C-alpha cells in the first residue's frame, strides 16, 4: 500500500496549501475576476460506453460502488469525493451526508446509484450525482465518472465543464480490443483538445483479460506501454488494467487482505498476458503511481502560484495593520493609548538618566 500512502501524502499536502491560501482556478478564457473552486485533485474518466471507466474508478476506490456492465452504463456525471481514513477496516465505507456519517455496503451504494441512473435513461438529465465517502483503501481524490462520450447526453459543454479545467487529471480509458484503432479514439481526441501537451493525461488500457487471445490487440497494447504507439499517444503515460479485481475481491470478503490479494493477482495475470510490457505499468499500483507523478508535475506549476498568493496575502495583512493603526490614532481611545505608551517610555528613559547619568535618546 506504499503507493497509496505516497499519493495520500501528496494530496493532503496540496489540500492544506490550497485551503490555507483559498486557492482557486482562474478561468483564463473569461475575466480575471471569474474564479471557481480548485480542481487540483480531480480525476476525470473519459471513454465510450463499455470502455470500463467505472471499473477503473472502482479499482481506485477499492470497492465496487460504481455500477458496471451494460445495465450500469453511466447516464449522468457521478462525482465521488474520497477521504482516506486509516482507522477504518479495508471493508468499511462511510457515506457522509452533510454533518452525518453512515456506514454502508458497496452493493447498497451500487444499487442506489443504478436506480438513480435508470431514471436518467431518457438521456435528458444532466444533474451530477455527488457522493462523499471515507475508506481506508482510497486516495484522497475526487473521482468523476462521466457518461460515455458516444451518448447523446455528452455534448461539448458537459465535457468542457469537467475536462477543460486546468488542473483536472484526465484518464483516457480504452479497452484493449480497441488498442489497434487508438488513433481514432474519441476519448484521446477530447483529451488532446483539453490538454494538448498531455501534462495532465494518463492513458488506461482496460479489459486486458478479454483480449488475451487477440495477438493484434496485445501487440498494440504493448506498443502503447512502451511509448511506441502512434505519434499522438507517445507523450502520454499508459498503464494496463484488468478492471474487475475489486469485484473479485468483494466476493472474498471473509479476508481482511482480500483487496491486496486481488490486486496482486491482477498484476500477476497481467504479467502473464503482456510478457514484454514494463511491469511498472501493470495493475492498480501502476495507476496510483501514475497519478502521483501527475500530481508532482502539477505541483511544480502550482507551487509558484501558491507562493505568489502567499506574498499577496502577506501584503494584504500588512496593509490591514496599517489601516487599523490609522484608525486607532484617529479615535479618542487610540490617542489615549498612544499618550500612555509615550508617558511610560519617557518614564523609563528619565529613570535611566537619573540612575546612570547618561543621556538617553
């Protein structure tokens, strides 16, 4: 779990710095006064219906809370605000609603989400579904599961609402079977439009196990993992997942270590399928490491802005103290206080002169 701990520390550090300085994103396309809440630790999943976005996010959460499969297709944006709580067991999930906390099961959450999504089947509901969860298995990030890019509800405005924000990390999720046609992937195109230099994009090749007998697909996957794919993919960090490890682990609920066991099994399975791929790019730990690297890169850009903000707030404090000083002098209470302080200072210097004979200035 070292990778999760490192990512948690990075995330917590940036949350504290951002909270201290009331950090905000500036909408560069609008006026300088247009601001919105920081998206520094947002992770946005992009992909078509059936790409495996929800399964990938479930792997990060450590619990199968997001519906998957044909009946669980995401029809509205789902935003899950995660908080890591080391005091909880690996099986526990705490749902927070306002100031109240309630322990829930992954299956109950999944069925509740599935019911809410079924009400959006008309394709006209754009309302975001928001959940705030505490677990011991998830990094402190906000995960956003968008509807498939090939759904009617997914117009350009919805994509831009989430993906264009300057610090949101983009997960381009593509099934292994579609790796040979990666250049035509809409998710990749959207990511390139929002992040032309791929400074905040991670490629995720899902469902590797379902393409285990497809040599053409596996060759394309290995090329991506080695950064030898088509030119538009070369500057993106790619990782490979099976995607169902969390669901498998949920069946093994009798063991406290079932999640770690499932993730290790996923990594071993990937190694046996992708024999020529770098092992550091296989499995859930590889995805967590990739997220940590992206956060470090963004920190190098963000920290100078934070320091600039700190200097700005220091000047604000200094100006406020000057203003308060002027108000104090202009009031009768302030005049009396200053006069009393001057009298005390004169008394000290006068006594020093009488005692020592020195002239005190």
